[in-house]
C-alpha cells in the first residue's frame, strides 16, 4: 500500500538537539525530572520540523505545539548524560506536521535508548492574538 504525499513519511533521521544533563534538572530521586525531558523533546521536535520544512523548500512559518502522544520513558536519565534528540517526520497534514523524537545517550560505550514520543505542530499565521492554522506547504496547497 502506498501513502499519499500528505501522509508519507520520509524516514530520514535528523539530530535536532544534543545537550548535557545538569544537576539543576534533577528530581528528588536524583534522576533527571521527566518534565525537563519533555521540554527538550518538544524543542527538538520543533527544530526537526523546521528542518523538514526547509529541506522540502516549503515557506518558513511559525509552528505551535498542539499535542504530544505515546511518550514513553524507558530508562532513567542521569546527571552528566550527554543526551541526543533525533527526529523523523511521521505525518504531514494540510496544516500540521507530526514528528517522532527519539532520546538516546551513550554509557560505557553502549548506546542507551531513554525516551521517545510523537509531537504534532500546526503552522499558524496572523497576529499573535488571532493566529489561525495555515497550510504547511504554503498558500494554495
């Protein structure tokens, strides 16, 4: 079965963000607070979405987060972990783009999968107080 262009996934992975986890981000258990990871996951997804838009030569546009789903915390994240956030396009709709974000680190020479999930962004236009969804591929598409 083939996918239509509006739902096709390109499968290409993109390293959107890489950061070191710091002591200020810990919870009372000494691991990195899940909300910090969610914040980075959202940021990385947005960076990946903008990369996907530019690589397709679609117009530069404002994106807003409209949802996160299937977030799974597989392993704890420790202070000092260098964490990579890799993205790939899951779905492109008329006004939206859904990104899968995978969160990984390396410990003792081994790659460790920490977290993953999907984040959906909508392209918006208009003044900040009255933004409306707009076509992700540009006007008339």
